[in-house]
């Protein structure tokens, strides 16, 4: 979330099985009430983006343990987020298979760099088979953690 405005950012990176970047996205959104809701919105956006680019068996990683566990267990962990969890899982069910996995924040640096890129950019930026040089330096760091 951006402290200086009523906006927040979402960063999504899509990799193939060898870790190569297939696509990336940086998007500005209205600032939600808390960081857990932002993480849930990011997971939902990752699902939509994966569908848009034709991914069929995604593995979604996020660094919010609470959100990833709720999606893994298919539980409605709070009444305020329950409908959004349910909607997110509904959209994910369109894939042949899918899973959710918690990763440490240091294993998610590309997504966080994309969030910072969203702060300085248009509402939505998408890259296919490429990430900008200022983001690319984080790709290797993520791969080293996995």
C-alpha cells in the first residue's frame, strides 16, 4: 500500500516450470482497508491474469500465510473476506488443476518490485515474455530462494 495516496499496487509474475518469466503485471488499485485484503485481491488478480494468458495448471504463490492457508484449505477465514475468498476459489476452479502455496517474502521479490513499479506507472502495465531491466534483476533473486 502506498502511504502517500489512496492507492495500492498489485504485482504478478508468471513463470514456466523452469522459472523463466512468461508474463508480468503491475497494477494500481484503490487502497483496501488492510494488507490481508490487498493480498487476497492480488491472488484473485493472479487467477484472472493466468486465465487471460492461457495458463491451465497454475501454482499460485503469495507471502501472506493467512491468505494462502485460507485458499489452500478453502476456508472462509473471516466474514468480511469470506465472499471474496469464495469468489477467488470459484474463478480458480476453471483451471484443469491449481494450487496455492505460501512463500517467504524474500522468495517473492519480483512481485514486490512490480508493486513499486505500479506506484510510478499507469493503472495497468503488462509484459509478455519480458520484464523491464529494473525488475529483471529481482528474477534471479527469486529463483535462488526457490
